[in-house]
């Protein structure tokens, strides 16, 4: 006891507190082992002591197995704040071996992340910019909720709380001054103000969270209508043995458990976005959990890149797996159950050739279905043969394990399905430990059972497998989930099958699996399509049981709707045409302040120079005027966006080919008040001293890769789907220009976005042109250049390659 008291005082507890703590039966042993495991002896700094105390006093039963490991990281100075300790505890709860993947642990707990003073200052400034109205209106009453809201700012997650608070206070003072009579608490009013003020913060509409959409209706509504709303509640699925459901409920606590089980043999596509939304969404709507399970039972097709890409894609869509599992983790258990299945006389080793198996399945020329000779061999013989299979004494195709189902059943899924086959291929995860591998039919339902899946949601191709799924669970007397099928999602004007995509890639018809003209999810991401738009698209289509081929324009529509709400506006010209405002002095530069989005102060503003020399888009000028034409021509007047007065064109200089290369124009400052030009065009200043214009290295504009709605339709496309490709569907343009405000936009994005975010999430509306995202071939400007808002250094260090995500309007092909 005395020893404990002494030990506890080493972390800065007072004598009295140490004595109290020593009497606490739960805390005392935890704290003692925490301090010992920290590896620190005497002279423990108070701040470290507090962290150790926090760890010992808040560790949850689920994480307690890792208490000592965590204490050690505190002792080494790695977990250095309360927030990090809390995050570490939380992380450990969900992991069997949290420190096995050290970099994942570090990321989850912010170890090694330093947030500079400048970053803190900038993040808080941005935060206040978006909350300015409220701060000015509610003044000191707004501070509580605003300080709370700051917790959600990702850029500050691992910043020193003391520094954040100090910077917050300093900026408050600079913005609204010290407290005065306006801040005196009027009792009744104060309460109201507090209530009103708290609401917006809790919605997280400020700061970086402004990225999230504000759906008009409950996004989970689709799970509470139609057939999917009629599914059983956990526990409502009958079992061959009632004991199974009792144990199941005990293990799950009655929660909904689903899984998304991709085979790691390809990249996910738009159809999988539905599977992801259905499985993760259904669980979430019912307050349940969803596993990501790699169905990795075919060693021949699996590659590391698919595992990585699948997880990245799921996260990109905004979903978090409850746990990541692998079917292969169950190889031993599956094997033991196979032996059990043989012992129950429900499986046998068969040596038929593929031909013979086909023949037994009967059919027109082959007569009625029949059992094979091995079906009736003794159990002991099958057991011995299965052992030989496992020992590698059979070559591929020489022996298989088949389930003894019912050859006379009308459902082909009952014709003695294969459970195990010999494959002499090392496995991605188990190496060459196994030379027999379980099939999908055998593995899938059992892994569902092991994970206590309540609702096994899959597409309608698996309708017939439902019965064999149930058969196997019942045959082995293991917990049996419920399978339910929904219609798969296809979109028009593309192909989605892995084989076809591979053909496109191998033939060099596209640049890779993520070519922005494809509808794999990595391709959509690269193109700049926001994940929110994809999710909204899937939910708008709904979860029916019929297969649907949806017009790809509907995805474009959702993309536009999202970008209209969220994309900053910038002026750009695709094909620059130089103009000179002859009546503006050469050294006159006016800084104009432009909103990133009109009528949306939360998105902020930026400045651009307006000067004598400008560029407009060549498409906004014509040599020949016409009565229904309202943009620029010789002698014609047009408005420049965001500029107070219009311009008129006096002279046109052409090159030898007769194309305009330079226009002499005048800035009309003395027109009668109320004069309004019929059209406004965008422009970019030619003002190198102000860093304008910014050169775009390349603009990439995409048309549909396939001309027909259904390239696979033999009537529409008699020459086959490959003949339907538009080989001219990618247009690259060099020489386009954008206003210097792009650097401000990138800086704002960088400040409010997690550092691991992707450049393709940096999306813009180029006014009157389209929506564009940075391609991954781009390079962001150097951080120092951005911070200093130095346009020249930005331009030097950056490479700007843009993909057009979508046109501004639906029938917008011409806008390119
Ligand atoms: C599933 O439930 C069984 C009891 O039926 C339990 O023993 C097992 O641990 C559970 N598995 C998981 C992964 O939750
Ligand atoms: C959906 O796509 C698959 C292949 O990508 C195709 O076989 C199937 O016919 C399509 N379904 C419909 C209804 O178009
Ligand atoms: C896209 O949206 C527009 C405007 O809301 C609508 O008129 C059009 O029918 C939509 N297109 C599709 C394919 O849903």
C-alpha cells in the first residue's frame, strides 16, 4: 500500500490524492502498471504524469489489454496530449493488435504530426471567416459554441490545445474588441441566445464540414421503404437449432451486422458503389455495423494493388468498416468444417473430369441427371482422400471435394457443388501453406456465419445461391444469416466487366483503370466526381430488386448539383485572345475583390488585378457580327464579369491566316447610369507584376468513351462493343489561362482539408466553361509559396492539369 502511494506521487499526485487512489480497487492496479510500463522512474514531468493518469483512469475494458503498450508510448513522449491518449484508447478498442501496424496507429493518434503556429493561425482565421456573421452578431455569447466547433476543424486536430486557445482569443479580440455593455448577460435573452447559437454548430455546417451536403430528405429513407424495409429484425431468422440464435444474439447484442465482401481481383466500379451504400448504409441506418471482408479464396487472381484500392475507395465514399477481415483468415476453420461435413456424410471427394461432371448434369443430348460413382464411397475413404488432397498428393483437377446435395433438384445450385479444389498457387496471405482452396459457394456463407452477419445483402445473380447457402449452414448446424438480393446497378454508355476493362487497358484504348472516361470508382475519383454525388446518385436510383441500367446523365446531374453548391468559381479562358483597353493607363492596376461564390460569403473571397492588358476567350469574339449575337465584335459592346463598366471593340489585328490576335478596346466609364450590356464574358488580366495570368499546363476534356447507350447490344452495335469506342473522346488543350485567385482557392482548400486528401478533390467551376478538378498528374504549389501568397513562387512550383468533371448544363457538349 505504502509502495503504491510512493509510486503515485512520482507522477505528481499529492500525498492525499495518492492515498485515495491507492484505495481505489480498480484504478490502483491499472495506474500502477501504467506507471511501471511507461519505463520512467523518478522525475516524471507533471504533464506526462497527467497523461499516464488519464490513460489509467479512462481506459475502457475493450482497450485494457493494450494498457501497457500505450503507457510505453506515453513514456517515450509519443502520445503527448489528452486528445492523443483518447484517440489511442479508441483505436485500441477496434483492433486485435493495434501496434502491429505502427504507421496506422501513429496516424490514428496523430503521432509525429506537428501543427505550426502559422497553420494554427490560418485555420482559425478561415474558421472565423466562415463564422464572421455569428461572431459579430452574438459576440462573446458565441464563443462557447465557436470554441466547441473548433474541435471539428481537422487541421487543428493535433495542434496544441493551449496554443489554439491563445490564438482563438487573440483573433476574437482583434475581431470584436474587448467585452463591453453589449456583452452583459441579460438573463432571459441570454438563454435564448445560447439556444439559438448552439444549433448551427451542432450541425457542423461551418469550416471544413461545409464540404458535406445538406440533403433535403433523410438520406437513410431508402432503407425504410420498399422490400428492404420488410427484412427481419436481428434474432428473427429461424435456425435448425434454436441454441444458435440465442448464442448469436448474445454475441451481437441484437445489432444489425452486414458486410461488403469484394473479391480482391479488380477495381471497384459504379455498380459496387451501390453495394457499398446498401451494405454500409443499411447497417448505419439501423445503428449496426458493417465489415469489409476481402473474399480472397482465389489465389490466382489476387494482387496487392486491389486490396489497397478497395479500402481506399470505400473510405473515399465516406464509409468506415467496423473491421477489415479476410476470408483466408478462416482457412483452417473452413478446412475443419469440411472434415465435419464429410463425417456427416454431406460431402465426398470426387475424381470426375470436367467433362464427366457436365455429363452428370444431364440436359437435352445427355439425358437425365445422374450421380457420379464417387458419391457413394464410404465416409472414411473420403476423409482419407481429402487428406491426400491437402497433402499435395493430387494435381490440379485430379480431385475435388463436393457437397452431397441433391442432383435431382431443379436448382443447379444443388447439383453437388464443389467445396474444395487443388490449386498449386501460393496465396497472397497464407503463402504456400495450402494447396487446396475453398470455393466461393462453400466459403461465403460460412464466413457470413462466423461474423454473425444478420443480413447478407447481395445482387440478384445470387438468387439461386440462396438455397445452397442455407443448405450448407444447416448441414453443419452453424448460425445461418438471411440472404436478400437487390438489383445490380448498370449505367449506360460504358462497360463494367473486369474482362472488358482489362481489354481496354491492354489495348491502350484508355490510359489505365483510372482513365477518367471509365466508370470504375478510381476513374470517377480521378475525374473529380465528388463521392457525395455518387452516393446521392445511388440513393436516388433506390434499392429495388430489378436490375437497372441508369442513364449516365443522372450521375452527371448529381455531380452538377453538388458542385454548384460547393465549387469555388474562377475565371479562366481556354483559348486566350489578347485585348488592350487603350484608354486605361499602362501602370494602372485595380484590385477587384471577387466572391468565390456569389451570395455565399462562407466561401470567402479573393482579389484579382484589373489592368490595361487582358485576355478574353477567343470564342467570345467574332469577326462577323449578327443581330442575335451579344458578345464582342468590332464596334460592339460587352460586359466583363465583375467589372463596373463594359468595353467596346474599336480595332482588330489579325494574323496572316486572318484570325484575330489582338483587339483594341475601350473601357466605357461614362455611359449613362442604368446601361446594362446584354452579355457578360469572363477575362483574365495580363498583369505579370501581380502574378496574372496563371498558365494551365493542360486542360483535359472528355466525351463519352462509347457512342451507344448499350455498347453490348448486338442490334445497336453489330460490329461488337470495341467498335463503339470514340477514339476522339479525349481532348487536351495547352495554353489555357486562369485568374490568379486560383492560389487563394488552393490555399483555403489546403488549410481546411486533411493533409492526406487528394488533389482530385480540389474542384472548381470555371465560369461559363464547366466544372474542373485537378488531375493526379498535377503538382500543388510549394507550401511556403502558398502561405506567403506569392503567386510567382506558386506558379513556379506548381503543375496544373485539369480534368473536366462535367459540363455546366445537361446538353452542354458545346460548352467545351
Ligand atoms: C459470433 O457469434 C458466436 C456465437 O454464436 C461467437 O462465439 C463469436 O465470437 C461471434 N463472432 C464474432 C466475429 O462476433
Ligand atoms: C448490366 O451489365 C452487364 C455487364 O456489364 C450485362 O451483362 C447486363 O446485361 C446489363 N444489364 C442490363 C439490364 O442492361
Ligand atoms: C437532369 O436535371 C435536369 C434539371 O433538373 C432535368 O431536366 C433532367 O431531366 C435531368 N436528367 C436526367 C437524365 O435525369
